[in-house]
């Protein structure tokens, strides 16, 4: 979970580095925070879309639930059967929201092979294996002075999780000096339900 700061091959070849606005969703939002802490020199802005937080897993699950969520997949894991239908539904919704049919094929391209399905199933166990390391990074993190926008989705979120999620996201916003917006009409895939918010946040960092 560490990005090594080694020699910069682009700089060595005279290429001018262009700072980027990093957008991270869900687990990608958590990984984006790790990048921000370790390589702030790469960024000019950060947009977090309903990002995951290690405390939501370490504090909210029973030992039995945590053990099940941490179970790494096998090559013929039966859980893979549920991935494709869910991906098809979300791909269709994404394409309809953007009015771009090609997005459906692009979205489904990440679930075409057994290796891709295996990686998707292994995503949560791999990150749960590193929760202590993530918590350590957060505790010692220095947030850069860049525009940071945080969106928290509410639509479809079970009531029991609303308060725990808001507590950790408000703490994140305070630590990062981020602008936090709670979005009542968007589900976890905020970029699908409210792409206008994401576009506005990215453009706002220019």
C-alpha cells in the first residue's frame, strides 16, 4: 500500500508533468486518498465519490461478517455468477444516463474474462487485509493544500448505516478541509445518478 517515490522517467526525458484532478469512487476513493497522501506533487485537485473508509469495515462488522468478507476467492468461486447480471444492469443505466450506447460495451469489457471476475471478487478481501496499514497512513497523513470535494450518497442506503457513514465522512472532510455535499437523490454510483455534480467538481478545480 505504498507508492514508492523513485526516479521520474518523464522528467529525465524532458517531459513536463501535468498535474491532474484525481477522481475516486468507493474503494477507488480510498485508494485515491492514499495517492494524495503519498504523491501530492501529482495532483491539483481531488474528487471523492462516496468513498469507502476503513473504519466502516473494522468497526461495523461482526467477527463472523468480517471473516466472510475477507474470504479470498477460489478459481471456480460460485460468487462470480452474481457479478455479470449486476454489471449488465449498471452498464445499461450508465449508457442510458449518458445517452451513449457504446458506454455499455465499454463498461462490460471489465467482466469479460475469468481473471477479471476473480480480481473483482478479490477486491474487498485484498483491502481488508490492509486495513491496519490504511489506518496508519490516515493517522500520519498530511493533506495537501488543493481543492478537495467529497460527495456522500444517501439514496438506497440502509438507515442503520446513515449515521456511521456521515460521521466518518464529516471527519474526513474536516481533516482534508474538503467541501462535503450529501446527495439525497443519488445512490452509491453518484457518477451515474448525478454526473453533473462530478463534472462541476472537476471543472471547479481548474
